[in-house]
C-alpha cells in the first residue's frame, strides 16, 4: 500500500525529514486508529506539509512499532527511546502522549517533483491508498476508508 502523511507545518516536520534529522513519524490516539497496524516495512510514504496541497517528498518504510494500552510511563519511555529518530518538540511529545501509538521509521527520503493533491473533506492526516494517482488532481477517485479498516 501507499501512505500519504501530513506533516506539521508549525513544527517544520517536512524540512526535518528532508534534511535527515527526522527519520520517524508517530501517530497516536486513545484507541487503535489509522495508521496503527496498517503500515508495513518496504511500503512507500509520501509526505505533504499541512496547509499546502502539494506532495513533495517520499520515503520507504524501514520499521514499524505498534503499541496499545500503554501506561503514562510507557508512553514517555517509547517516545524517549525513539527521540533520536522522531525529533519531537516538547509540544509534540505532549500531543502524542497517547495510549495507542504507531511509530513508523523510514529511509531513502527523496524530494520529488511536487504532485498536486486533491483534498477531499473526509480525509484524515494519514491516508492509505493503492496508488498515488488516487489522490492527485485530475486522476483522483472518491476517497473512502475501505483499505484502512481493521479486519473482523
């Protein structure tokens, strides 16, 4: 699968990814939600900065860590243990202090010719799609979460 990842523009996440100081992203919630248990090694991540409509970088997933029902102490330990790759600010550490965490490490980051993203109202900050053309202006298809749902 292909993943489209929104990067926090206020924290300049995309710039950190491109310069190489950030090689892991985190998503978290009170319960399992996208992308938890839905990202796998060797899949492709496309990055776009929040507030823009351009996908400007891509990378290859090299590691995935999924956690559920973490205690406050465990959350802090997981984030600290991965801080060298996450490069989180104090504000981001607070934001991602969640019981369910998904940490996605990546490699082979490359800037790409900007791709025009076709934003639809029902999109989250992490999309799972079959091919990048499904979310580009001119070739997009109506987005739904069928590919992202947890199996029964």
